[in-house]
C-alpha cells in the first residue's frame, strides 16, 4: 500500500493533501449531512469542487475501522479507490492506495 495523503482533524472535518505523481491537491473530508441509507459518511472537496466520497467500514480481518474512499475527476480514466485510516496519534490520519488486482 502506498500512502497518498496525510490529514489532520479539526471540528469533525479532515483536512490534508493527496499526492501522487499526477495529483497534488488540498482536500477536505467533510461530514455528510445526508444520513439516508447508503449515503456516504463524508463528502470530499478540493476547493469548491466535490472530488469524491467516503463510507465507514470495518476491516474483515481485524477490528480496525476505516473509510472506503472513492475519488473521481473528469481527467481520471476511471474512479480511484483508496482507504483512509485514523492514526494512533489522535487527530491525524492517512489515505492509502493499492493497485487493484487484475481480474482473471
């Protein structure tokens, strides 16, 4: 897994930067006010534009909760999926990405 972002928490909103070879953008994970079933727990914004969303999940092999992240942009060939984990150091978190495995 590659770390592609580092974040800090303030007033319920995660603020940080996503960096890859082709992306370098400051973003915010803002709690979603829409609580309907299936709605994301967070909306992800870069400036005023919505870049994606994140849903709370529990890891299958452990009790470590995380956020399943989906980022999309007109420049992407397809949506990018990542995971967001809160660090042990309170108020900090990271976003990680892993290349999807090829389907047989």
